[in-house]
């Protein structure tokens, strides 16, 4: 499969020359299935802990082909599950610890990139969530107040309005914004391709164009095995790091739902445009609608802008043709012009891909030494920083099984999400959820008050 024709891939220095495919039997200490952020960070962190480890990364296409190379470029401290759900399941102390590790990891990601000599346009400018209606304003202000009650100070989260908003960035109709400093802008393709070179330089064997058909757990005296089209790999530990492509593996159809998120990128905008719009520190941005949108000002002064809305496909099907949806692309362009009425030119790039949505929206990290199988993922679109944190936890669990670290005791480590329902219930439920998000936004725009559909959507997922 060819890499997606995204803005990020077009910014690379030249065409990607795939590494050789696996064509011989291999015996290693750790085999990693998936050459995205999770798999590559895990390889890097394992080598940092024990340089003698024999590690192989197996990638179906080229490293970064999946969400790692085509996401929105937000390196954020966001967690896909709301604070109240974390507290309800694991307690307030667990939330405080999780929050601090994720927030610190934003800067830590930038430090890792610097140490590895990867130039991926990392700019730590924070993120703005705009309120463009009184309903959104009330909801966002209430969220800031709730965070205050949980010990979050203004240095980590604040409500801004008036001139304070315009000093950072402005979208049409903004009544204010929730601002968090815990986000950076990156070019994800440059990061993931640079990371693949780094781990290879550390002695990790990286195989591309290598399709894994089966992962076999430890049986009696036989090691875990990764079966590919051309050969097999035996390892002490096999790590599955396949994110939105997980349902394509045998026995994983209901593990996560592959939900598609699509993006567009504009022509470079003029200095006059950016003088009016702001975002001088490359703050990422969204608003508080239910059908998620996200954007950034790129290093060459474009806007890269994405959102949900593409349907879930029956049977957790993942196909390259689903990466494009003209109706959703048009909706994204219309929304972007609504946010920035003076936007110039037409989109130059359109692309998309699947992300992994667990049934309860919780990411997870697992290591089962009895079976020899490990995994990390389920980031629901918040995976740039979260994958780094998850990979660090995974490396600690594998290389230092007797040590408790600040990463191994995170709330989502060894969390077990329920499986998705059988079809057609899965198809009905997820697409009804997308419809509810769209209807909630329409209802709030028309009626000027919070929609019950939004609250129903929250209950449907959790």
C-alpha cells in the first residue's frame, strides 16, 4: 500500500524507499507488530533500557503509514476519557498522577525529538478550545471551574476572553476560549519517519511491506510466534501496536472500532491573514461542538484542519478507499471557512484514515508473560503523546518487570476494555452516535441551549 497523499507526507524530503520485507525466519527477544508511534517508541525505550535486546519491528506498509503519519499533528496532554470517569473508576489521586505525567510528556516528547535529532516542527504553543455560542461558553467555563475544584491552577488551564483571546488567536464568533499550555504542534510524518531511522540506528531490525497474518501466544514450550506472508518470527514477547488496523488481525475484530477521521490543508495564507487571525505561537485550536474538529497553523503558514463525521463501516472493515469521503471533505472546508471567513484559496490536500476506538474509550497497556503477548493502544485520536507514555510504560513492564515506575502505575495500564458488540449492533450503535453528535450541534445552534442528545451520546459510549 502506498502512503497517504497527505500534507505531512508531501513535506518529506523525498519519496519513501521501503525497507526490505521479512523473508527469513527470525528469533528475537521482542517482536513488535506495527511501525507507528507506539511500536517505534517501544523499540526505542526498550533499547534505552537494555541495548543488548534483539528487537524486530514488522510493518505492513511503511513506518508511519497509519494514524502516526497522517493525524492532526497535536502533541497534546489530552486523555480520551473525562476526568469524572477516571475518578469514578480509579480515584482522584490516580487522575492527578495521570494528568501530571501526560502534561509533562508534552515537553518530554520535544526533548526526545531533540535528543534524536528529529526536526518535526515541534512548537509548544498550547491549545485553544473556542466557545462560539453561549451554550459552548457555559459548558467550557463550567469545565474550567470543575478542574479548579480538582486542583488544576490557572497555569495549567484557564478561561480567557476579550483581548486575551485575540492576543493568542481568534475564530469568527468566538466568545472566549479555554486555553491549556499542554499541547505542541508537530508534523507527524516527519516525526514517525525520523523515529524509524533512530530505532534502526540503535540496532533494531525494521521490516516494511511485511504483512502479519497471525499472532500465536506461547504454547507449552513453544515461544510466541508472529506469522507473516513470507516468514515467521519467534520471540520471548510479542507486542501488538496496530491501533486502527487491529481489527484486520485474526481474533481482534471486536477489540476496537476503526473510526475514520479526515483532514484538509489549505494553501499558505498571507501575513495579513495571520496578522488578523493570530496563532503567532502556533497554538492548536478547536471549538466545543460535539462532532470533533481540530486544526493547526503549519510551519509554512497553511491551516491543517480535520474532524469526524465519516461513517463507521460494517464489520470493522478497514480499506484504503475509506480514507476519502467527498461529503466530509466539503463539510470540513465549509466549517473552516465559517471559522475563518477571510480564508484564501482552496484546499490543496485531502486525506484521512482510521483511529482506534475502544468500547469504553479507555486506552490500555498490557503485558501477559504467561502468553508472551503484550499490547498498547486505543487512543481515540489522542495518540501522539499518549503513545509515547504508553510505550514507556510498556518498556518498563517488559524490561523491568519487578520495578514499579511512574508509568507502570498509570490508571490505564492493565485496564481491560470490554469488547464491542457483535454486528449489526456495533454498526448501528457507532453510526447512531455520530448522528447524535451532529444532531446535538444542530439543536444547540437552533435552540441556544444544551442538547439532550449530547448527554445521551456520553451515556452511549460509557
